[in-house]
C-alpha cells in the first residue's frame, strides 16, 4: 500500500513537472515569436493633422489617435527628406537617399529605379528571416519600364516591369507608379499592369488636379484609396488563412492626402473645413480598416503597428483656408513640404506593440524614418552587415521603455527638395543654406536678392519655430556641426561602422558649402 502511494505521488509529480515544463516552453515561444509588422506611410500629411498631437486640430482622427492611446507617440520624428521619393528610399534601405543617385527632387514617370540592385531593404531582410512581405500602395522609386525596341521613347505596357517591388524584397505588390498626380495612372500587380491604358485623363480642379497621362481601363482616381485599402485588408486576411504561423510585413504607402485631394462622397464636408481636411479623415478611416483586420485575427498583441508620413503637408492643402478654422497642418513648426525647416520633415510617428510598448507613452527622442531597418534587425536579435542601413538606428530600446543615458542617434541629417542640408544634434540645428531650400519664403530664388547670412543655426529647445538665426554668434557650434555633417557625407554612413562608398556629384547644389 505504501509503495503504491509513493508511486502514485511520483506519477503526479512527473505530470506536474511535464505541465510546468510545457507551460514554460509555450511562454518562451510566445515571448520569442516574431512580430508581424505593419507600416502605414501617409503621403504629405502634416504633424498637425493628427488630433492626438495637435490640441488645436480642426478635426478628430480617432483611429490614428487610438494608436497613440494604445502605444507611443514620438514628438521629434523626422522623414529622411522633405519630399516623396527620397524618404521612401530611406524607409526601405535605412540609408539617406542623397547617398544614392538622387541628389535632389523626386523621380518622374518613366525614370529608372533608384534602389540599387542587391541593396538590402527592409523587405528583403525580413524575407530572409521567414516573413511574408507585401507592398501595397504608392511606390515612387522607379519600376524598370520596358520600351518598344523600334521606338525607344515609347513604353510597352504589355511587358512586365523589371525592377519593381517584387525585385526589391516584396513577395507581393499591388499599387501605383508614383503620386496620384503623376502619370501613368494604372494599377500594377506584382510586375504587370492589371489593365492596359485606354485613354488619357487630366483634371484641373482646385483640389482634385492631376497631370495629363495614360490611364488604365480599370483606373478611377477617386477610388484609388478605397481600392488600396481593400487590397491591404485582403492581404492580411488571405495570409492569416493560408499561413497562420508565418509572420508578415505589410508596407502600406498611401497616395493620400497628397494631391489630387479626392475624398469620397461619405467623407466630403465631414470636417467643415475644406477637402483636404476631409481627405485626412479618409486616411484615418483607412488606418481603422487595417487596425480592424489585425484585431479580427487576434494579432494585435504581437503586431508592431506604425503610422507616419513621408514629409510635411503641401501648400495645396490651402493653409489659408485651414487657418480660418484654427488649423495648421505644420502645427507650431515653420514651413511645409519641400522645406529644410521643421514643417518640411517633422512628421507624426505613432507606434503600437502591446507586447513591448506601454500604452499612452510619449518619447521625445529624435528619430528618423531611416531607422526601420535597424529596428527590425534588433527585434530579431540580429546585426546588419557593414553595407546596409548606414543611417539606421534601432528604436527597440525606446519601444521597451529603457532608461537611456544618451540619445539613440548621434545626429540626424535633414534634406530639402533642392538638395540643401541641415544637421540636428541635441538642441542645435544647423542649416547649410540661407533660406527654406524649398517652397516657402525665402525660397532659393528669393534668397539671391536678400542680404542673408549663408548659414542658419537654431536652438530647438528655446526656438522650435526657427525664428532667430544665431549662426553668426556661435561660430564654434557651427564649425563643429559642419565637420560632423562633412564626416557623415564622406564616410558613407552616420552610424558606427566600416566606411562606405561616397557617391560624388559635381552638380549637387547641396554641397556648395563644402569643398570636396
């Protein structure tokens, strides 16, 4: 009887051990599960357009605000450039675009791809680590269009594009060439058009204008944002149903609220401001649709969900009309899209990841959209090779709420539409030109007629509006920042590591201040 009791107790202890051990293994697997990553990049949406971070916003953005409530708001986030193409290059490569062949401006309709063949992207990196990757939306990085052999300046729309997203790290692509006001106006799925062009279209209305261009038979400008939203949700649904154990990366670069400003009927007049405000609400609706898709499949806890914008708001939003309602898309910052001033590149950035990020948290860390690649590597407990992510720092310590004894980034480089530089280190921001370097006063043309000091220095702690240039009074600070920026340019990187190739261009207007 005694032996029977002892054996029974041994059996119970064994079963208890197995149960505890199994539970520990399951908990460990849960904690080490690779997170899904959703990255929504709005187009020309200003810092002040998100009601969670602008107390004077003329409208509410409830879905984006929800990311703030349930995640983290970054108050000092910056795009890699003040215009579209270069920022997108930086998001995907972790490298400032001015290191590439593109030294200023954006690429156009039929231009060659600017992400170099063989260069690591966030997509290709995550593919190597078992992720299903998708890009849905506005590409604007060049596609490798093929031309008729007999007519060199004519595009053969029946042939696949050779260097689009599926050659740069994405398993699936559905989207458009570039901005919704830049032709051609056609959907591309993977590497082929979904329909051939059957007409030329253009619009010259106040808000809904776009340039004359080839238009696909299945393409309606007003329906592009709803169509892309539908495709993004469908990707999540299909992937979970077919590959429930595989993590995914959804890069969702929106075409909105960039021109043409085309809110659909259910959003028209909803803000009581102007069509731009209504279009921002439609962007917020799109964000809500993706949030719902994540929740529907029970993926919220282990999904890093980021919402941000590629640069500041454009003047086509009609700042004067919005001001009548007390709204400023640039919030308290000077300038707007294209400018070297804060309004050109300080952007909303909200991140939610319940397993890591404390709800309702706020970070004043200076960050840049080039930081995604290094962040993903850190999440996967990996390091990047020397020739990748040269300007990318990991945000994981900030997500984790770690106490940091110094800033993550040593300094951050800003870039305007005409190729002008600025560098921000701590509270100091040095601008390497006398004006905006963009579209707001004083423009590069206007500065030629003004007696302005050639450089600008601002104390961002006491003068975030960049109202008083103190460069002349602080030559040592100016010189130190110039040397740091010069070092970043010549070494091919701004992160610690092996120097990389410097791509020189004699016609680069941004380097007038530097003898190289």
